[in-house]
């Protein structure tokens, strides 16, 4: 079962990465930034390529959930980080270009750094009880991060900073949502009525805002950077929510703290490298 779980995790990472590449390629094609975000989303959902990407992403998430159900989280989560390589490769294929050396190096650094993080993060099954104050508080924080990022002034903030900030808002929303989904799923194992509770409303809000933020970030033609930031912030936000809301233990041993610092440095370095990976059409996008 362990080998099957690993294979499924790789398949999930591939599906999610391909979906992200398809959606980002379509989002960049919506040139004008003057249209409202609602109209922007309405334009996207009418595009066959974007819908295909959505189906691929949802399928990948479903496969990843199955992998987590039959394999240990500590082994499955790091496997998902290979999705960054898949995403860079898929986007290059769509653009009919070869992945740049910088993109491959940056992706590799991010994968190593994030995998190092996940080794020391808590991997227990977690609580089935969802404390209202903590859950609502983390939801407000995540939505606030996304909202502030989306409101950054276009003429005063560089594209790289805006892309990273909006991607961080998307990752935070997805991460907090994932932590809540985990608790709801554990409750649903005992009673399906659990999916009708108030935490589900928080999850819906988080996923909707996270989705809008992610598509808005893709629109800025910084795909490798955006995907890397989402990939980093998502699991870290989920782990942070587990610690603050569900009482998960955090690593406190000096060696573990040093390991976390090293992982943070590697991950940050990888994102910086990817922030300088701009496809040819990004220059056209920056001019709109």
C-alpha cells in the first residue's frame, strides 16, 4: 500500500501541475487589467483550456486525498513537491520553449527546502474538534492576507512583489482550508452530517478567495514564482493552523530548529531565483 500511495501522490502532483499550467496560460491571455475580477473569472470559465485545467486540478486533489488515506502524511506530502518541476515543464511545453536553467535550478532548490520543512513538521492525524475562535481567527487572517495582496496598487508595486504577495494569499487560504477540511473529513468518517456544519462555510470562503487570488496571480505572467510561493505557503499555513487551532506539537529541539532555519533559507533562495524567470510574453503583460 505504501508504494501505491507514493505512485498516487506523484500522479496527483502531475495532474495539479498540468492544471495549473493550463489555467495560468489562459489567465495571461486576458490582457487588460482594467476589467473587474468578476468579469475576469467569467471570461476564464468560458475558455476550454481553462476548464480542462480545472478538471485536471480537481482530479489531482482527489487522487492526493486517496494517497493520504492509504499512506503516511510524512511520506506523501514531500512527494507532492515534485509538482513544481512538472508545472515548469508543462508551462514550457505550452509555450513551446525549453525550461530555462534558472527555472530548473530554482524549482530544485524550492523542492529540497520544502521537503526539509515537511520532515520536521507535525504529521499526526490531528483533532476532530474544530474550535470556533481559532478556526474563524485563522480564516480571517488568511482572507485578510489575500485581500490586502489583491488590493496592492498596480503602479506603485512591482509585478514580482504583487505576484508573490497574491500567491501567498492564495496559499494561505488553501492551507487554512486544507487544515479545516482534514478535521471535517475525520468527523465525516463517523457521521456524514459533519460536512453540513459551520466549518464547511469557512472552507468554501477560503477556497473561493484562494481560487480568485491564484488566478489573479497567474495573470501577472510570473507562473514559476507564483506556483512556488503557493506550494510553499499552502502546507506551512496548514501546519501553522494545526499548531494554533488543533494543538499539534511544533519542533522545539535545537537541532530541529536549526534544520527549520536551513530549510527556510533554501526555500526563500529558490523563490528568489524563480522570481527572475520571466517568459517572453511577460514583457507584453507588464505593459498592459
